[in-house]
C-alpha cells in the first residue's frame, strides 16, 4: 500500500540528499586535488608549498567524510520521522 507523503517528509528527504551530495562533492574535490598533485613532479623549491597543499586537500577530504556522516544521520533521522508518523497514523 502506498500512503501520501507529507511535504515535511519530502523536505527532510531532500535535505538529507543534499547534505549527502555536498559531502560527496567535497570529498571528490579533495581526492581529485590529491590525484592531480600525485601526477605532477614536485620541484625542490616548491616542495614546502606542495606539502601544505597536500595537507589542505587531505583536510578537504576529511571534511567531506564528516559531511557525508552528517548526511547519513539526516537520512536516519528522516527515516525515523517517517516511521514514527506512519505508526501514529495507524
């Protein structure tokens, strides 16, 4: 049986998906930056700057994973709210 989905439930699902997508985009950006650096030769004079950039990209990847974690929590929260409202309607 299908039930009508409330606008609030649709908004929760949309927010959860947007947070997940933002986290994935952030992590992919960081990985691509690290990948790009890995295939370029590091010149000795610019070695320190390259290390700083690599650390920065690594931090971006970590932030992406944290945002993905928040997105997973948002999905679980949305699922829990949908279950709770479905049980209350019965």
